[in-house]
């Protein structure tokens, strides 16, 4: 059983900020850096999703990754689908193993034929709002664990921040100093979410953007509902409730 590293530590948050600063705002460049930095990983695909079964393949680093993503869209099976549904990583160390073949009877043989032997799916989420999944593959059997898994999770969280930043005018990155200044209603709503959840302004803004993204609504509209007190972020589940 693979132990998933904590993603709430100060070290993890610092690493995420470093990755965003080094590789943002381009999501594809971040994915390429992830592949280059993880031993044995041959490629990466990123699927943007707000619900199942619909998904959009945003990036694929190579033909194998592109085919793996397409197979999951067409077949509705695979680690990406499960990681999104469960909100936790799905780590398939060898697709020839009977466990994975029986779990994904259509997808696993097809992925093997495409050139992927091991697949690791990492969900992209902020709080309980889910944005999509990053899939990493190996062309041979192998694990993703320990420091390598911690690094992959940092890349996943950095990708989440870059996707959310795309909602902002000019694609402002986290920490740029422009996150709260572009619209008064968003600034006011961020302050209210911060008070409701007892979290810093930057985290409150992340929650606000994540909810807008996950519900496919404009950020201004969600912020307006918060300011008008039609919408409140619940402290118990890190999401919002009416």
C-alpha cells in the first residue's frame, strides 16, 4: 500500500510556489518539467474535468500520453476517471497485473498497446472543488512513491494554481500582488470567504476561484452571490453551501 505524502505542510506549499514561479503561466511547460524531473516517467497528460463522464484533454507531452488520455475519454475507464471521482491518487504500477486488467477490462489492454505499462493519476483540486487530473506513465513497470510522489503531487497542485489563474485578467499568477486588486466585488467576497473559513486571503481567493471553476460560473457572479449573502462557504467541508 502506497502512503500518500501530506500536501498541507509548509514544505509542500513552498515547493508548489517554486514550481509556479519557475514554470508558470504555461501549463504545458509545467507538465514537461514534471516529466523531466521524475525518474522513469515517460510522459504526462492533463485532462480538465468538472464532471463525469465529460472531460477535455488540455495537454499531452507525447503520442503515448495523447493516446492514453483519448482512450480514457472514449472508454470511460482508467486511473484518470477514478482519480477524479475519488479525489485521491490512483497508482497502477503494472497494467499487466490481473488486478488492473479486471478493474479496467477495456482500457488496460488498450493502454498497454499504446505503450504505457504503469500509470499514475493525480487529481487537481482546491478544497473539494475538482478541476481535473494529471496522468503520468512509465513504459515499464514501476512505482511512484516517497519523494518522487511528493514531487508529483507538488506539480499537480502547481498545475491547479495555473489553471485557476487563467480566470484572472492577464492570467495573474499566485503571489503576483494582483490577485485581489482587479475587481472590487472579488476583493470584498475574498474577505468574506476568509472570515467564513478562518483562512488567509490568498487561500480564500483560491477557494473562490475553485468554486467558480468547478461550477462553470463566472468569478464575478460567484463573488456577487457571496457579497449579497446568497452564498456562503461552509467551514466543515471546505466548499460552499446555500
